């Protein structure tokens, strides 16, 4: 087992954000390995710093095939905000969210907004996912 650490959703990126998205979407945590999550249909999937960097595992914050489905499923949106700094030039979130979150890409902004809407301003993530 690993320790969990509290992180502000607006600071999440990479594997910690992907893990928080899975939890917000209703996936369950493997009791033997917190970086493995179980999709509601019963399929396991790993989330890791390496996977986020190299393009495998569950990574909705960088993979349109995964993150795009979330945007559609939750009737979300993301938009570019001209004039803002590169690390906050997109805003996004699901339908019904009173507050959208910002990020450097449309997917990161939406994923942050989704997590904040479902789980709140702070979220607990496995310490080993914090790079």
C-alpha cells in the first residue's frame, strides 16, 4: 500500500491527474496496488508516471481517445482563452460545473474541471504518482 497525499486539483497534471479522473469517474482502487484502478466494467488498468510520459495505461489528460470520451459522456466543454499565460490558456469542465478549471491544454483543463466538480478542490492521490 502507498500513502495518499492531498493535492489542489488546479495543480494536478500527468499521472496524478489521470488517477484522480479515474476515481471521479467511478473507477475503484485496487486494494493491493493503489496505482491500479478498476474500470466499472471490471477491467484493470495501471496509472503511472512512466505510462503518462510514454503513452500507455489510463491517461485521459493527454489521450483524446480517452479524454474525449469523458468530455462527450459528461457533456463537457473546453475553450481557449487568448491572452492568458500558456499554463492556463484553456478552461474546461463538465456540464453543470459552476466553476471551470484552467490548464495548458483543453484535455488537462477539462480533466481538472471534472475532478473538481466530482471530488472538490482538493483530492487525495497516491504519493508515488507525485513526480
